[in-house]
């Protein structure tokens, strides 16, 4: 059984719905990589991270994401010239999702704190890059669920291509260009973002 789950940025200007949510239609994960943590620091969102500096995400198909209000506030940041596209609501610097730089790969890692309720996602099944976790109480000791995450990603991607929705995304135009030009962090801001 699937569910539709509402989400919004912190100030409520940007709102949306994630459709067809269930533990089987996405991957509930915590990412401990330095890039995700640096992005949260740059956005002023360290307080939303898990113990050890893990970023709570829900990996979903972009076609399932519907922005209902405030789409004009979508902005994009890259931590470096080759980094992921990190989408956020510019009205209040709330992270939205991480994607690669093309809609050809139907993948979006949505920022879990966007959602008022998270029960539909099921429990966290994946923890990745735990070697980069901060030395805090409660941090994980090892990765888990990565094979399951990759299997789910492949299965969802194939399903999206078969249904013709693989390139549908609120973050890219039909011709594949980002809805807003991604900005790359300056050297000064990048150094500050990665300072532990």
C-alpha cells in the first residue's frame, strides 16, 4: 500500500507532495559523507543531522515529486565543479534533494526533515560512508544496506524507463537543463563548509 506525503520548506513558502510512498518505492537512508554534511553546514542545518553527522534522506524517483507552491524559489548548489546538484529552497535555505546533473538517471535523495511525517518511509534501511562519521555518541560503526539500496535503485530506474517517466523531474526542464543554473561554492565558502 502506498501513500502521498506532504512536504515543505522551513518557512512554508515552498510546498509539495511526494506520491506513492512506501518502504518499497524508496530507500530510507542516512548518508555520512563529508559532502552531505558540508552542504548541511553551509545551509545552516547541522542541527537536523543524525548522531555522527549523518544526513537523513529518502531516495525516490524524481517523477514522484510534485511541487505545489513556491517552485520559483528552487535553487541549486554544487559543493565543487563536479559535485552533485544539491537543490534547496532559496526563501529559507532549506535543503530539498540531491540529484546528479542530468535527468537521465532517475534519482533524487530528498531531505527527510522536509516531511512532517515519516512513518510511510518505514525504518532506516541503509547507512553509507560511515567511515566519515564524526566521533560522537550514537554514530554507526559500519555501513549497512548498500546492496539493498543499489538493487532498489536499479529496480526503480528500470520501472521508470518502462513507464516513460524516467526523465520527469521538478528539477529539470523537458530538454534536460536544470530549472535554475547551479551555482558552485566559492573557495572561501567551500573551506568554511568543510571545516569540522
